[in-house]
C-alpha cells in the first residue's frame, strides 16, 4: 500500500466490527492514552462510533482508509479556555499497515483540515519516549520537536518521558 491512497472520512456504523478487530492489539494500545482501551471490544467500537456520529458541524475524528479499507484512526481535540487556539492531535494505524507512510499521510491531511476548518493557531502531539516511529511520523509531517517532558506519563505502571511536537498555522 502506498500513502498516496490514504483518505480520511467520518466514522460509520459499518466500521464497528473492523475497528474492534484492528484496535484490539496490545502493540497499538501501548502507545496511546488510556482512553483507548485494551482489550478493545465490539462494545468499545460501538461506543466510539456513536460518540463520533453525535458530533455536530465539522468533524474532529476520522477513520483512516486505504483503498476503501479501514486501517486506523486520527483526530484532534480542541483545548479549552485560554488554550482554545490549540488542539491535541492523535492517531493510530493497525500493525499490519505500519511502515507504509499511512500515518504520515493521515497526519498531513488531518492537520490541513484542522487549520482550514477551525481557528487553531497550533496543533500539538505528545509522544511516549519509547515510540520513535511516531516521532518520525510527526517530523515527516512538518511538526517540530519542542521538548522532552521528563517523567510526565504513566503507562502500564511505568513512569516515562514524553516528547512534545507542534505545528503552527502558516
């Protein structure tokens, strides 16, 4: 598969079964925030898609699709209050599709949409220090490293560093 065929679309009810199958992978969940459960069940997929379908206006959560096949997810979360000009971006690609340029293409498109459809001045991503592949994705998509936050994350009982990346409007 080549990244040129990557598209983003709204989540659909028909995605539930495939989402549950792809997301139920420890190698995926270990690199994501705890709101992404493991094991990932069909009920989790149904709940997620219902949440996404309830969004009004411009969507902030997307299915990553390659040749009409669901391969992952991406989205951005607007920040509240004085941080409302910022959004956190997050993404995942199912393990069979790693190393194909899919995540980079998805981050590029989601970032373009975020700046085109919202008044964000900044998109940011926090990456667990043990995930250099995600750092490369962000760098290829034009994000710049801003720093290492020491001992800022607890995942699976381990306290680890995270690295923050950002992309600014213009």
